[in-house]
């Protein structure tokens, strides 16, 4: 009988469910946000004002450093302290078939019955340039429904860690001893986004030495500093001081309470910075993504579709440069709106 529920009504139902602790509703909301379906907008409009209380922690580093193991150890320690925690695992491969994630799943089964733990994987694929906004929207949802901490695990092998750093209040860069030259190469880029540097696998020989090297590197470069990133085309993140270098053994939990204390200290150091650089960067990523979506929608709407296509064809044929084309398209939309 009756009409199918409107998008707004369905969004309201899911939002109310998620806020009331219904984990399936929460999962469906996150799917809507990740896929940017029509449900996402009304849901985020309701949820966004309720967010802003959680501590969003990004955990990045090379594959195999022990990020997932550390996340698991952090969950255990946080739960012992009575704090609720959500995890967003950004996996570059498919979220369903990713081998590493399967291992994570098994590991996380321990929390299957704990309502104060929520684990979600998200595919990084297909989000070029949009990872920060998608992650930002997902963490806003988890924040709004009341998790104390939201951990975002992401493989630090390229641009993704910079994007995820934009979505976090505190970014932890994880390293492991004896990871060779490959790590050297990754390090410089990764260290730039670090608020805390953690050498995991403290049980292995070389952990102390790796930590000492990292401290030396951070001293030599003066540590990440405000405005240091040369390619910064978005708001810079705060760099109140050189990142601490800690050692953990995620496999046994050693050093994990100290890591939590360091996370709390970092959080305290940025507290009150409601519109501080990290949050501005996150806001910027989300808003620009929506501005882009809105522009695209308008340019592909009935009235403009044909001219948009023609302009794009002109660029494809090299009769028009992309900048001139962008100006033309913008002028059409702005003209369209002000009419
Ligand atoms: N010896 C040792 N191994 C660890 C430690 N933490 C993680 N590992 C192992 O390192 C491997 C990669 O861990 P994983 O958490 O999947 O790394 P990720 O790719 O960074 O998420 C696994 O075999 C873990 O068991 C640790 O503290 N000590
Ligand atoms: Mg992992």
C-alpha cells in the first residue's frame, strides 16, 4: 500500500534509529554517506550539528607496521577505561575481499556484542580527491551518534594519508623497526602529517634505534611546522610542537596506555580550537566536495546539459583550454542562479 517513503522520511528514520543506538541504521547511514546517495544530505543536515565532541584520530603508516593490531589494542584499552570507540578502516582494496581486512574482521569479532565499539571499513578506491570529504562525513556521523573516539585507519602509501590527516584532529604515524629503505622514502611525506609518531613492534630488535632515528629526523627538519607543506593548497593543520615519538608493542598492548595518554594530551592542546586549522581543513574538504557536486549537478541539469557537453568537447578537441572552459561553465551556473 501507499507510496514508498520519501527520501527525507527514510533519512529521518535512519537518523533517529542511529541516534537511538540502532547499529544497523548506523551502518546504512554510513553506506549512504560513502556512496553519496540522496539519503546522505538530509541525514548529514540533521547529524552535523550534533557532531564535534568526538576525538577523531587518524592512524596511518606503511602496510604491515601494525596499524590494525594497534587499533585493536587501543579498543581494548579504551573500553577498559569505559570509553566508546568507532573505527573507520580505509582500505585501498575492496572492503569485502581485502585480505588484510579479513584478518581484521576476525580480530574484531571480540567486540561483536559490544555496543560501544563500532567498526566499519570503507573503500578508498573511487574516492580520488574525495577521501577527506567522505571520511570527514563518516566521522561526523559516528561523532554525532556519540562515540567518544573515532579511529581512522589508513594505509600510508601515498596521498591518502594526507587526505585522512585532513579528516582527523590527531594524526598518528606508525612505523616499525627494520622496514628498510622503502620506509625511508615514505617517512618524509608521512612525518609531515604526524602529530604523534609511534614505532610499533617494540619487541623487535631495532625499535629503540628506529625511534632515535625518527627523533633525529624530526629535529633535523625542525619538525612539522605551520605552513611547512609547500604544496599546501588547503588550510594548514596546526603544528603546535614537534611530534612525540613513542614505542608500542601492539601485539601485547605494551605502550598502549602511554599512547592513549599522548592522544589525550594532544587533544587537550587543540581543545578550544573550535575553528582551528585541523577542523577548518576538514570543513573545507567537505564543503568543497559539495560545492563541486552541486556545480556538476547544475551543469548536467536539463537546461545546461547540451552546452556543457559542447564545452567539454571543445576541450577534448583542444580548441578550448580547460581554464577557459571552467570559466565558461562557472559563468553559466552563476548566471543561471542569479537570473
Ligand atoms: N612482533 C610484533 N608483531 C606485530 C606487532 N604488531 C603487529 N604485529 C604483526 O605485524 C603484522 C601486520 O600487522 P597489521 O596490524 O595487520 O598491520 P597493518 O597493515 O599496519 O594494519 C601482523 O602479522 C601482526 O601480527 C607487534 O607489536 N610486535
Ligand atoms: Mg591494517
